[in-house]
């Protein structure tokens, strides 16, 4: 039987221009958690073993490198660990379907603002928040992980296109600021 080797969508690419770093993030397994009607209590009990609880809308919670990212009503992505027993929810492995890009640095907001139809000011999108939106034409889940840092989850099939769009925008922002490219 052949041995299959898991590969990242972007081979661990990383690029720094003008003090902003764009990189493929390694986040570990990603599982969708969709709570069944009436399953909130048993799901909460299972998540408690990780020290987590279902996140409020438009937010994520994390502990010890494990995240639970809101993705919709009674839905979240469990990122970074295999799921515990969650009798009250449907669990679906999404690991091969998503790529995560990190964007960090002083002008990260300027780069992302050219690609997403969101208000990225800290008052409207503070640290710890998540939005489902688009990066140009691609569906995405966008997390604000720090004042000047984001993680952008896109479908794996769109990883190279997302990279190209973000790299081009990063080059434009760096050039406009007079930074060496």
C-alpha cells in the first residue's frame, strides 16, 4: 500500500516586505464543530476538557495553542488539536480543505484593507475577533490575533491565488511607503 505524504498548500512560503510578513501558518488539524439542536450542554462538557467553550459570534477563544473559531450560528472550527468526544455536535475534519496565511507588521492593516470589505479599525475589529468575509473574490475567515497581526483562512484550492493577491498588495503598500522591495 502506498504511503501518502501530507503537503502544505504553499510549501511553507514566507515573505517580508516593508516590515510586514506574509507567511503560510502551520496550525495543525482543523475540525468543524456543528452543535446539534439540544446538544449545547454535552458539547460544552467535551470542550471543557480542552479548557474552551463555544465562542461568541464573531470571536475566537484559545488556550495552550488550541483555538475555537466562530464560523456561524452554533458552529466553530477547532484548530490545533484532535477533537475530544463531543456527543452533542457533528465533527468534520476540514484540515485538508483550508490554508492559513498570517499577515503581521506595522502596515498589515493597510495591506488587508485593500483586499477585504471590512472596517479594520481596532474599535470595529478588535483583537480576538473573527469575521467571515472575502479576500477579493475568495471566501475567507479572518482572525485578528494582535493589534497588527491577522490570520486569514482560505480554501486550500484558493491558496496560491490568495498568496498572489496578498503578495501583490504587499508590494504596492511597501512601494508606496518608499520601502525597499
